[in-house]
């Protein structure tokens, strides 16, 4: 069973210890996406972007940021267009 809130808390603690811990940003971003709501998607995107600011060529951050953007677009599209 997934526990995204606990994961976010643990990754946040890791980030507070090491602000350049790229894998923690990715992990926390993924946990935010597991919330399954728009706020979680946006928080996940922000973490992936932070990882890219630290290391612009970090491929996992690029992959997951793109995935979050597509998830957000799919979510928006499911509501239909006026």
C-alpha cells in the first residue's frame, strides 16, 4: 500500500539535510503525483524543476517533469472543452 504523505515527509527531511539531493526531489515529486490531484501534480512538477535547476542535464528530472505535464494535460482533457 502506498503512503504518499509519509513519503513526502521523508523526502522533505532528506532535502532539508542536503539541498542538492537530486533523487530526493524526484522521489518527493513522484510521491506528490501519487496524491492524484491537481495540487499534487503541480507540487511534483515543482520538485522536478528544482532538480533541473540544480543539474540541468539530469535525465530523470526531465523524464518525470514531462510525465507530470502530460498527466496534468490528460487530467484537464478529461473534463472536456467548453
